[in-house]
C-alpha cells in the first residue's frame, strides 16, 4: 500500500463515520445512549482524542521511541477513555466539532509528510495509525447507525 492508497482508505472510513451522524440535529447529537452513556457528541470527542493520540505518538515512533503503555500510565485504555471523556465533557458541541475537524486536518497533513517506508508496509507506525484511525472510525460509525435504527431520533 502506498501513501495514496492509505490516504484513500483513511478517507473512505472517515466519510463513512461522518455519514453515520449526518443530518442529526444538535439536540440529537447531544442525546445520551448511543454507546453506553455516550452521545454522538461524546463519540466525536472520543474520535478526536484518538487522532490526537496518533499525532502525539506517531512522531515518537518515527524517532524509534515507544509510546507509553496505557495500562501502565492510566490503568488501562478504558480508564484513559473515561478520563478524556470527562475532560472534554465541558466542551460545547461546536467546540467538539471544530476540534474534530482541526485534528483530522492536522493528521492528514502529518501523513502526507510521513516517510513512505512507514506507510507502504506493516510497521509500528502504520499499525498505530490504523488502530487510532481507519479501523477505529468504523466501530463508532456502526454504533451510531445501530442507535439511529433502534431509537427514534
């Protein structure tokens, strides 16, 4: 897979994620219960958090470093997710949307500048990118679509 193919894969998954909540009103985006207590707004903040994590740790991986383990640093990924959800709970819907868009643009810019060798084969870099982005988005897009089918929104 080359850079162009990787960016296309990421874009396809991103567009499907965006389409999963397209057309929902602000009130619907704020309604809890999509995934546990999370609203769509909470999911948008969560996806942004993981893109931020990618932007933090991918440069470290390029330098030969190893990102800290979530189990050691936070007590696990679920604890990390809960902490980040709590931190972002005070953000308005419009702030979450702006953060999501800005973070995603920064991530795409970063990938466009990343060394081709890190993208064209399975590397620690590409694995981290996949886990934080194009294999992550479908999980939440699916949950949103399922919620929309099961709940009067």
